[in-house]
C-alpha cells in the first residue's frame, strides 16, 4: 500500500462527504470533498482534474491534513 492509502485507511470511519455537506467555508468544503474522493479510491490525478487544480495543490493539501 502507498503512503496516502495508509494515511486514509487510518481515517476509514470518517465520512468526508458528510462533513463537506455541513461545512460553511467553501475552501474547506472542497478540501473535504477531495479527501472523500481520495478515500473512495480515486487517484490524486483524477481528483486534481475533477477540481481543476494542480496535482501539486492536491499533494500539499493531503500533507497539510496529515499534520
């Protein structure tokens, strides 16, 4: 398993899509949606394309959420 998969596996009980629905701040909502898609098995490239952001931005957001 990759490092990202291991980190998201630790958060298996967290429903990022439900958290995103309750979040009022748009940037934070997008972050939760991206994490939800990564958790559901999409690649970083697919998520970056979905949200029309760079792969670097997705990687940085994952790193930020890890801390």
